[in-house]
């Protein structure tokens, strides 16, 4: 439900899909991240060259919400929404979608309790917001795909229990920009896949 960034040069490319194969993009972002909410970064860096897609090189991916869920507002949503909202009961476990390193575990007036993970061997960052409680991990800590990182809540500016999930190409408020996370989420949503097969 939050849009931490008022405006920016958005990269609405299909790179989210390429995230599934991020083993190919072993770029390192060294820019120091800014605090959430400071925004002010008016330009995103030029996108990195896209490596050839190699499915066999994909690292393990786990849908971040471990329970019944439904999709609410998507990216943009007519209000500069920087992520996708996944509705789920408060208390539903959240896990790291991919292996990486925790960048931030903080509280923000709009984001509530939030967590940012720098995905291993990629330029991408993942942000989880509105957690019911502070994430049970620490900045700098490595996390494995599927490792618990908190529970769904409605802290901050949230109307209803949900995960606000952001996918950043580049560093979160550190030179990167949020991109539409829906292709990524749908590609790793086991329930969604089962539902499709059932029809
Ligand atoms: Zn949201």
C-alpha cells in the first residue's frame, strides 16, 4: 500500500523475468543505500546488459508468502505504487524468495516493519513491507531461499493484512529503481500454477 518514492525514472522492462536466471548477472552494486523514505533519487542508472537466459542456472526460488493469498493492487495501480500487494492473513509466514544478504530491517511510517534483501549474485533487491513484527534476521546476515524472514501484518500505512513486495533493479534507494514484480511473483507462485492446471 505504500509508494516510498514519489517519482523516478522507472524501468518497466521485462527484466523481472530475467531474475529467474540471475545467476548470469553477477554484477555487484557498491553504492551505499539511502534510508527508506528519503527518495529524491531522480534518475536510475542505465540497465545492465541482459545476459542470455539460462534456465538451468536459476537459483532456487520460493514464493515469499507461505499460505493462502490473493493478489491485490499491482505495480503502479494509478498511484505510483512501487510494488505488488499480496493479501494474506496476518501471521502468515514470509520467507526469503531467494538466497541473499539482508540489507535493512527497519520501521517506516508508511512501510511499517520492513525488510530488504540483496539477492545473491544479482543486481536485484527484494523488499517486504507491513510485517506484523520486526523481521527475525539482522542486517548483513545471509539468508537462504525459503528461510523465514517474518510474518504478514498491517503495520504502517496498510489497509488490511498483506505483504507489499517490491523488486528493485539495482540497490534499494541506492541508485536502483523498482520494477513490476508481478511476472516474478507469478513465476514462483506454486498455488497459482496449481490453480491454472486445475482448470
Ligand atoms: Zn502496497
